[in-house]
C-alpha cells in the first residue's frame, strides 16, 4: 500500500471539506472542521468507497474526531485483509 490509511482518510476528509490536506490532522475534531451530522454521513460514504469497506452506522455515530475515524477504519481494513484470500 503506497499511501497509509491515515493519509487516505485525511485526504478524503480534506477533499470533502474543500480544504488543503495539511489543514486536516488526526487531532482535528469534527467541530473544528465544520463537519455536522449530514457531512459525517457523506464522509462515511466517501470512506466506504475509498477503502471498499462497510462502516456500521451505529458505531460511526460514536466517533467524535478524526483520530477515532482513522483507528476505526484501520481496524476494518485490517479485518478485511485478514479474511481476503491470498493472491
């Protein structure tokens, strides 16, 4: 994987919010980035497409900042890779 999960998540968020990627950090909160509940839902769709994963809506509601989002997506990506047949 050429780009880390963290880098990809930050890029997706920056693109969705039309911000320079440097302005989005793992320590950013959704409030700081101006992300409301509708924006968060749209971000989930974008991230599901980026990583080809399914994000549980109920679990996603508890995510409060970018670091939690990165951690959750990392777990999902690792779980998907663990169950994928070796090529």
